[in-house]
C-alpha cells in the first residue's frame, strides 16, 4: 500500500487509498490518538469492494502526519475538519462521503456543517453531538473512568508504558457482545507506535478545542446523516448517539447490540452493509 503525503498550508497529512478512483469516494476519519491504521486495511478493502474509492489518513499528531510538541497543539478541531478537504483537494475530489469515528465523528460533524456542498453524506460512529447541550446525558462508565484515572501513573515519555496503557484502554473500550483479542490489539498498537513520527504527540488530541462557531446549529446539518453506535459504549453511552440522530432531521440510527467504543471485526459485515447503503 503506497502512502501519499499531502502537503498543504504548511502541514503534512499521510493518506492511503483503496479501490478505483472513478468510484464513489469515501473519506474515513479516525478518533483520538489513533492513526489511519485503526481503520483496518481489510475493512477498507472490503468497503472498496462495494464499489467505493476509500481513503484513510493520519490525523495531525498521529502516524506520518505533522506532529506538534506534546502538550502544545497549535490547532483546533475546526482545523482538523479543514484537513478533510485538504485531502480531498489533493486527490482531485470535489465531493465525498465522510465517515468519522469518536473524535473523528466530531470532526466530521464540523466538516459537514462548514462545507455541506462538499459532503455527500456523513456517518458518525461512536461519537457525541457537537454544539448542543449534552450535560444531561450519561457520562463515561465508572469502570472506564477508573481506567482513565490510572493513566496519571503512566510515564508518557516511556513508549513501553504508553503501549501497555493503550492496550488496557482497548480492553476498557470493548463491548460485551464479542470476545476481546488482546494479542491483535497489542500488535496493532506496537505497529502504530513504530510507524509514528512522535507517538507521544498523539496525547495532544485530549487538549483540543473548537466548534464554537457551530453552537446551536447541529439541527441544520444538510448532508444525510447515519449514526452507528454500540449499546455498551463506555465512553459515549448510547444516549449520545440517539441524541445526535434525534437532533438532525432525517438522520438514521443503527444500534449495535453490545457494541463498545470500537468497530469490532465481527460487526464489520453489518457496518460495511450500512455504509454501502449510506454511500450509494
């Protein structure tokens, strides 16, 4: 798989594409601290086999894209939303379907609001609504909060400790429906760390701000919206996905029974089928 490094406006964004460029384009936006590798190559190929031109990319501070000093990100989620269009421009694509996971789902919301004419549809996976009051929704599960708090004891400059914590994180994020595969998770995380320009810089994602321009405007989202959300998500409980779908007129909601804050391989068939229908 050949990596295409997009250079625009002083930043670099690493991308990879699957399928026929003449097919309908689908841009995948991953979540916090996760490079494009978290969109599995097999997942991308299977989606491309549905007649789609699939592009995945490294967000800023992940993988081979531009990195910033840890603790000092000089960009916002709005900047990351614009990155999606920098990538489309570099690939000569005017309009595309966007799919965002977790933080990527928030970035995708901002992108769809900012440039509705360039977004054919948007699919939000395991995320929370932007620009509306979510204070009445359930927060992180107690178990996940306990896990997250344990991160304070991690020496984030020690890559081995960082990898071990992220492995534990994938277990804490897992749903109740399918078995957890620790060996596969560790292999992915070690590969991600080895490939990254500066693995610790990914922690900048937890300090990001943005979206203020779009306060109160979510209901005006124009691109068709599909929300995919696990009923056992420990980070954004299912009520977050339901509220997002309820807020945007015409949105559809696909609940994954027992699904966590993840796209589990055993759910790929259902997710790819839904994405195929959404991007048809």
